[in-house]
C-alpha cells in the first residue's frame, strides 16, 4: 500500500521511513486510502492539512482506547491533545527527528581476541658421542694412486686420488678396519705447499658397520667434514668429524662427533686417545692383527 502525501515531493522522507511501521501497525485505516498522483503546489497544501487532520483524528481515537483489562499485555498510549495543524503548515525535512531503536542502535566494535602466546616446544637435547680414530698409511696397499687427468705437471683441477688406508682405535691398541674413498683436486695452493681436495670416503669397522663422510680435505690444515650416514651400530648417524693432518699422506687423526645413534658405542671403541703427533705408531699386536687386538671380522 502507499502512504498519502502530506507535503511536497521533497518533504516525504519521514513518511518513507515510517511507512513500513504504519503499514504494519495500522493496516485497516490506510487500506482504505487510494494511491494519489503527485500533487501540484496547491494540492500539496490542501493534502497536507487534510491528511494531518485525518491522522490526528485516527491517532486520538486509537490512543484514547482504554487498556484491555483482560489482556495484561495490552499497550497503554497517551492521547494527543490540542493538535490543530494550520492549513499553511509546511513540513520540511528538518521538522521531525526520528529516533528509533534500529537507527540509534550502538555499533558493537569487535574486540580483538586476547593474544595467546604459544607454548614453546623445547626439543630434547641431542646426545653427542665422540669416537677417536687413527688412519695410517703403512705403504703396503698401493695407496694413494694419483690420476693426473689434467695432463699437467703440477697438481691441477680435476686430478683424482683414490686411496685406502688402515684404521686403528684412538689408543692405537686395536686394528679396526680400513678407509676407502676418493679425493678430487679442487685447487693447488703453492704458497702453502699443499692442495685442497673434495673428499668422499667411508670408514669400515668390520661387524660394527661403517661411517661415510664428505667435505674438504686440506693437505696443509685441519678441516671438518660432514658425517653423511652409516650402517650397523652407526645406522642413522649424522654430525661431523674433525680431520687433523699429522703427516701427509701417511698419518691422520679423526675426532667424530656423532649424533642419531640408536645406542651407546661399544666400550672397545670408547677409549682414551693417544695425543696426536707425527711420531705415533700402532701397538705391535694391533699392527700384526693378533687375536684380541682386532675388531670382530675387521675389514682388511
């Protein structure tokens, strides 16, 4: 349905806002009103007076009704008294101020949730086990073999050096196995009278298993190589190994810092090492591979 015009076209904003409420609250009254075309200025003035009188009359009747005593929830209204609009009344946009609960409803500002600091996860400490090994070239294995692929008289990039030497425990009393690998020459360093190699090799310990390493090998300085894996009791191993050059290319001392092992290293491997020096030598029993001076099924 359409609410009758009370003023000019520009003064209808309040009724456009109240139309849904009036339609819902007073439908019997306004259904009897026919839609009206847009009035001219004279008609608008007359319509304003007539319509306001009608609404005033209807509102007075409706609001003066006595409350329904049988319905305790019936509404109580105050009558509108002495309301006589002038025929020349002009309704402007600022005549009425509508304050409804749905217009003035305060906007609830979303509150940011309280910051929750995540509980830090503390990783358990990683156990590091040390292993001391001597590598000694006894000149009885044809090692090392120098493959001069560069075809140059001086050591140059690309030259290969396969090797295999004997391994002894840190106290030099037990023959453990052998090394097996290859070094790739990366750079000749004449001012240091040495070379830089990329080394890839393994340490074989008979029934104990093996460890694999890779990294820089300097003939003139100590270096660290990465432990890349292992087998047997060394399965899951990682960490690093320190290489100490004692006598190139005959004597090297290694200190392994092993992580990831499933169990403790055997007591026969965990020994107090002999202090590294160019003069170290294996015990005669270990050198002769006598029973009790070798690892179980040691690699030869």
